[in-house]
């Protein structure tokens, strides 16, 4: 029942809109199926014909009284916005059954994502995952042999099948913008090891602290860690980070400048 969410909560300044903005979007649009007609945000209504509205209802399965929330922008931002909004409303409307155990595998991660600010690609999972090679697809279009395990909406483990061919690993390094010099200085040992005949290999790591958090029905891993850090990264038990002895800095070849008021 979309009437449980008022228009004011969906508009700028409303709590639902604020969740969307916190996820990185400029806001959200909304449509309602009401009285056999389309209601909602003027910008959304203006650009949708009657025929398109019928197609939208058919595609989404919207019925009388339902609310549709829309977002626009880069795919990654839209996905994060709608996911955050969906989870927020799920909790607000008490639609989540916490008594159930739900597991899901997430697979077929793209190998790369584009970073507009750096004008380059970066590995979406990590640069050591093996690409899934398919006919007609370039390396940039490939998915990775990577996987995550999700329990009740929380990632509890993840892993991949690793690249075991040095030539393909070098291609990945070049794809994320590393120069030949950087490849050799940072990962030359790895390429040498792969050239020596490393077999296909892979694995998976679990987040045990997060598993304990879920089993204990807590909402933060800080509640199940023996000595959690504060939000500023300090430790209340050991009082770290603390000042470093100048002799230790000299031994490590580290120096820094500080100015009053900075």
C-alpha cells in the first residue's frame, strides 16, 4: 500500500529522499497508481505518456494504490540509491522477516569499473581475479571469476579463482593503468611465480566478526569485537595511536613537518 508513504517524505527534505541523497543521488522521483490514473512527481509525469504508463505498470506489476520510486543517473549510483531506499522502507514498513535465514551467492562481477575522476579503469573485485573469457568480448567487457556470499543482506564471505597465467595477469595490470616499470617493481615477483608454473587456484575468506554479529543479533561488529576502535580510529584500551619516539622515526627514515593550527 503506497499510501503508507506520504509525498512529503519522498520530496526534497523528506526522510526517504534524504536516504537517497546520502546514497549519492540528487534525489528520487515517484509515481502512484491511483484511481486508474497516474500521480506523482511532475517531472516524471510530464515525460510519460498514457501508453508508457501502461507499459510501466505491466513491467513492474504495479496495481492500484502502489508506489513506484525512480532514480536517474550513472548505473552504479542508481543501483546504490534504490537499494538503500528499498532497505530503508523495508525496515520502516516492517516488511523484513528477521526470523528467516536467507543466503545468496553474488557472481559474475564485471572485471572493471570506470573511474570518471581518474579517467581510468579499476578492478571491481580485485586485479588478481581471473577473467571469464568469452568469444567476442574484450577484457574490458569481461566478467570475473569472483563471488560473494550474502546472509540476510550482509556480505559474510567472498573470494575468487585467481589468474594463474602471467600473460593474462599482465594484461589486467595494463588495463588498470600500470606502467611496465610499475608492474615489474610492484608485481614482478608474482609474474615470475606464475611463469614457474602456478596451477589454477582460488579460495574464499569469511568475515567471522560479522558472522558473530549476526548470530548475536547485533547491528554493528563493534559490539562483538573485544577492543573496538572509536569512529576516529583510536583505541580506548591502549590509548593508541600515541606519539612516536623521534628515534623510532629516524630508524624508519620517516620525517614530517607540522605547523601550529594545522
